[in-house]
């Protein structure tokens, strides 16, 4: 008999994976969670410790799964001194505690920076990527080659279904960030390039790279500024960095606009937030164009950039859409979590659809208990379990508050949909504390055996 995990993973090749939902899907997902629990418990010591402490031997309901989910902060639970002191042996040991595959035999000689460490892991088949570190501390998540391959399959499926265009390597692709590096943004952008770009047809906003080392240094400066402990030299460095960043961005937008004009007769794939695309639109207008005039098969992956967009007209989103003059379905939008494999693509009704291989749970604010609902509408802290992930125990509690509808979508698809998104840290109370976070982190520290 085909396992439940295999059945859910195989749905990525269905004509429309988001057509499935309801009780039958939930039953299959629960079966798959138990398969993964049986496999991962012996491989991830932190999971085994948590299960023993909670006296969980089998997951009979999704309520049983909630106590076994890791906090999103778990993947940044290493002591910062491991990085500042170059303790790459301890960083490797820390990564191994959260990996379901052995992290062994990694050559550590000659490593100078965290980017060197990640590159050495990649050479050994551990395709680790880092979060952007906007909260002041980067997360590091392991990936196998199989995880990477499935991530691309899910990305292809969401593009094919939601835009009606099958991905093929025949497009000119415009990416919205640096080309080189090991962050989640660069990992995603390079996947887009592999999926869509024709040979020589990938244009990155910045041709250079963004190192994780520099991100950590910037985050440390940001913390010092917020705490009021930054030295005069650090303040001057922050001002210079801000001015330099603005200048580099202006130059990058001009290059983006020039390349887009040069390739406007070819099918393209464009990335960027609405605020960034508005800057591109303005740059193209300055060259005398009243519309983009781009190829009608162009796809624009767009979103974000709506909050804190200072100095922009109220209708800047409408202006971007009108300037590109493409059908609504070719503006591809999605919601994502860095800890799961696939985006939650938006349909024509603006709802984000949950893939069947990802179990989306809604918990209370503390992250302890599953929220119940009589009408199929849920609001609370988002948590997810991704049955496709090979490299980790892929159950995580996020920092997002979601509104989720388990009822069929107006588009006709049966999958659960996300209708509202806000980060807990952006709410007036600014509180993003999880009850489980300290406990899970203490497990990790106990296994690593060093805290400084």
C-alpha cells in the first residue's frame, strides 16, 4: 500500500492540487503525520525529548500534534557567540540537533565566516539557507537535495495552476535581489531562475551578493541603535550605509527598467514588491513610455510593499497593474513560510490556498492549543506541518496571526484558504511570545552541551 506521505507528495503533479480538501484530506494528513513522527523521532533527539515529556506516543488528532511543533525561533536558538567566536564545530553540532539526516564529516578547516560554513555544508549535500535576519538573528534551516527538488515542483505547480501557463525555460527573468548568497531570498530567486529563465536570460537586481555575515553585522547594529547603545562611529556607519543603500537601489532600478525595455517583446517573468515595481514604472515612464508594452504572456510575481510605503500615491498599486496591462491571473501572489516547502498561491479571489502536503493549523496566541470553530472560520497563530520535508521535523509555529476559512473557496477549490495575515510583532501590543519556545530551546542547548 502506498504510504500517506507518498500519496500527499504525489498530489503536486495533479492537474490542480488545491481541488482537494475536507475530512478525507484531513484523515490522510493525520496518517501522514504519524508516519513522519515514527520516522523522525529516532532521528531528531529534540523531538524525542519533547514527545517523552508530553507523553505522546501516537498522534491521534491534530490537537496531539500541537505540543510537538517547534517555535519559529528554534532555528535561531544557537548562542550568538558561536558565530562571533568562529565556533563552527559547535554551529555544526547545533544544526545536527535539528536535522533528520546525519550532519557528519564536514571539513571545518579554513572557515572564516558564516558564509564559508554554509558553503562547506552545501559541498557536503546540506543545502542550508538563512533567513534575512530582520528580527536581529538569522535562522538556519537544513535541506536535502530532495527537499530542493520538491520545492521546485511545488513552485512549478502553483505557477501552472494559478496563471494557466506551464513553466518552461524560455523566458527573460527579472529577480528582485542579489544574485549570490545563502539567504532564503536568494535560494528562492535562484529557483525561479532555474525554473523559467532561458540561457543568459536571468537579470538580478544586484549582480553581487548579500552575505549572511553582513546581515548579522547589520542586525547587530540595528539592535544597538534600537537600544540606544550605538557608538558615534556606529551611528556614522549606519548613516553611510543608509545613503549608500539608497544610491545602489536607484542605480539597480534604472538597470532593471533598461533591461525590461530591451526585452519587452519577449515573454518575461518579473519579481518585486508593488512599491519596487512602482519605482520601475516611474523609471520606464521617465524614458518616454506611457505603458510597459510587454509581451502578453509575461507573469509578474508581486506582493508586499503596501505598508510603510512613504511618499507614494494612494493608487500606486492600481498604477502598477494598469501600466503592465496584463490579466489579473498573471499577477501571481502568494503567502509563504520559510520553514515549509511551498508557497500558498492566491486565486482570482485573492485567497491564499493551502497545498495538501502542508497541514495548516490555527493555535491560540500562546501556541499551546488548537482553536476550534463551528463555522469553519479560524483566527489565531499559524502553525504548519509539511509532510514533504526530508531534512527536519517539519512542524513549526509561526509569528503570524492568520484568518483561515476551511469552507470551499468562491473559486470552487476545496482547499483551506487564508483570508487575513498580520504578524504578531506588528500588532499594537507587539507581543510574539510562544510558551513552547523556551522549552524547545533548552532541549537544544542541553544536547549541544554549550551555551557560550
